[in-house]
C-alpha cells in the first residue's frame, strides 16, 4: 500500500503537475523581481514600483501558461520510460489508464479559460492605467513647473495637488511643497472661511447687521410656488424684520405674478417698505467698518436680484467674513453658491476627486438639433463602482467639435477643465471652473465656429450620465476590456463605437481558451504516439527547456490565426451564431482528439 502511494507521486500526471507549478512559479518570480528581464518594461513611476512587478509577473505567467501547460502534458512521455509497451488493452481499459492525463487536460483548459477571460483583462487594464497615470503625472508636473516660473501660485498649487494624488511620496514634490504652499497662502488661496472669521474682531452690540436676534428659517427650503405664497412669505419676513428677505421674496413674487395686477401692487409695496426700512438702518456717523459691512450687504443683494449669482456668491462670501453670524448672509450665501454650482464648478473639486483616470479619451455622441458631438479628453477621471446621483467626472484638457447631419463642422470649444455630472436623464458638461476664494481667478472655455456661440459654459448631452461613464470605460483598447464591456460595446454603434472591433475581440477572447482544450487533447495524442519506448538519450534532458520555447512560438502562430478568423467572423456573422460555431467547434475537435488517441492505443 505504501509503495502504491509512493508510485502515485512519481506518475506521469504528478510529473506534469510538478513541472507546471515549478516553471510557472519561476516565470512569475523572474518577471516580478526583474520587470525589465526578457524584454520587459520598467515601472513608469516610482509610486508603482512594487505593484508593477506583481502585475508584470502575473501577466508573464499568463502569457507563458499555454506553452507551459502543453509542455507539461508532453514532457512525462518523453523523459519517462513507458512500462505499458506490449500491452494491447481495449478502448475502455486504455482510457481508464489515460484517465488522469485526460482529467488534467480538462482542468488545465478550464483554468486557462478562467485566467484569460477574467484575470488577464483586469491585469492588462491595471498596467495600462499605471502607464496613463505616469504620463499624466509627468504632464501635470511640467505644468506645475511652468506655473511656478510664471508665479501663478493658484494654478501651481492645483497641479501640485493632482501630482500628489498620484504619487504622495514623490521626492520631487517634497522639495517644492513648502515653497508652493507658502506662496499660495500669501495669495489667500488656502485660507478657509473659518480661518478668515477667526481674524475678525467680535462685533459690538451696536453693529447694525445684528438687528436680527432670531434664527431664520432656510429660505431655500421654503421656496414659494406662486405669487400669493411669495407675498405671504414676504409679509411674514417683514413682521420678523428680515428686510433683505422681503426684497428677495417680493421680487420673486413679481416674477411669478405675470399679469396679476393685485399681486404686482402688493409686491411693489413690500419692496418699497423694505427698502425704506433698510435705508433707515444706514449709519450716519457710525464706525467706518460698519458702513462697509452695510454697503457690501446691499451690493450683494442687489447683485443677486440682478441675476448675477456667481458675482453675488463672492460678495456674500466677503460679507460672511465680516459678519459670520448674520443669518440672512448665511442663507443667501447658500442660495448663490447653489446657483453658482448650476453654472460652473470649483477648481478644487478636480484635485479632490477619487476615481479611475483615462488618458486621451475620444467619444462621438449624439446631440440635440445637430448630428453629433466629438469629445476629446486629455485626462478624464471617472467614478468607479456603482454610479450614484451625486457622482461627477472631471476632465483636464477638454476639446469638443460639433457636426451637423451632413458632417460639416459647426463649432468647436476648448476648455482647460470640465466637469460632467448627471442632470435628470442627461449628462451635463460644465466648462467654466472657478476659484472658490478668488473671484479674479477662473478658467473659461474658448469657442470658435460658424454659429456665433462665444459664451456658453454648459453642454447638455443626449445620453445619461451612466451611459457616459460606460462610454468612458469601453473607450480604451479592446484587449484590455472585460467581457461585459465587450458585449456592451458590440451594441453601441450609435455612440460612435465600431461594433465589429468589439465582436472581433470577443470572438478572439473566447475562441483561444475554447480551442485550447482540443489543442491540449492533440498534444496528448502526439505525446503518446511518440512516447519514449526505451532508454531516453541526452536530448530528453533538454526537453524541459526547449519544449516550452518551441510551443510558445507555436501558440503565438495559433493565436494570430485565431485573431484573423475572429476578424472574419466579426464581419460576416452576428454575435450568437459566431459564439455557437466557436463552442461547437471546440467541443467537436476535443472529441476528435480523443478518437485519434484511442486509435493510437497500440
């Protein structure tokens, strides 16, 4: 019994497993420790040194796995003396003796299917993303250095933040970190509202902006729906001595009143009374600082009523720095900030966003009233995982071209930064980016074209935000995409993608592992047919080294042939018929290999 167990560890199947495991491990370790060995690539960025080696080692293992598996099937029959010579078993007895080898063939085929269909695309995508992030890092670092030379510290700090997100421990960034931050602080770029408030002395009890002693309810939550309700809210605000809210609500009532003369009269009366009350609060010989606060408050509100929400946002922000406890200023600051975010976005969102980065992305999407919009993004950062309603994507280096139904170019726009967000069932692109603290600093789009569009800051697409993110995910090289994206890409011709490209990759991706099963089967046939019958010579000892090299070249030729056939299938057959042909052909060829093996039993 003990001898029988010992013999199992020296069987042909055991030798195949030892060889497979040992050579696979050696392949992984060599490439992981020495990524540049045998024509490999070095890590593109110091931040990825460790992970790059692991991914390279895993990809090297997957690339050699077919040749190693084929060698493992054939090797025992070449280096071990066959003890079954002279025996003429029946087909049943023969397959019983070959059962372990056939099971190993099936296991290796299944393992290769899982590795090539599920793991390899993920690894290739990780490697591509590391290269893209490295390119983005060097590009942004160059922009940062240029901004430092020009002493544009706001822009320099933004680029520093983006670089730091990619490589937090970069020795290059550590050298300039304090220098950039010191100059950015000098421009008040990094100071928050709370820090500014701490520098302002407490207001005296005589300060006119503290006439409201109560906590005001949030106007944003009590938005009137008609003129009568707006007037009612305004009268309530008048009784509570919230005169600036009276101005806001009465003006809003006028907009909702339309031709309602009575509503217009009441609104005008409330406006006049509120302004009279506000003017009565104007100081005469009071402190100069209080007069500035009052003047700023009135200017901020007038700007908001004029529909200049972005300018009003900065004014109310300044007002809050002077009077942080003013409830009206706090509420109107929130209102103008929300209105501003409907038209633009703050540049610090770009640096604080977390997601996957895609470089040099190109999309061709349908757009209302014109045939198509073609978008180019130098760098695109998208959310990962399940898409939420408040998710956004950020673009650095945005370009777009608009074409009519005849293919003629209508307009084109360029913007340094852009934000893509969900707006109902559509995706909206915001092209205007603002500095949260400095009104003088902004990044606006530049338009050119025939239709005279020169100041539009928003583009609304005819696709949903989730579909836009899907387009981002499948915009890379097809060989790096997982199977689910290949299936989706094959059905998205209206989004500017070529279905045949995705179908060809899908057929190639499924055909190679599927046909690997009969390939292993025929390798078993060849190994049995040319098995070592007597003592093996010196050449047999070279088989463990020479065999995988020869079979790797053979498998490359096989893969190239499958890729060509897949391209032909993509041009001639739809998805389901082609996949059926691949599946049936693989199973049929495997059974054919078993039939040929049974013929070779003697």
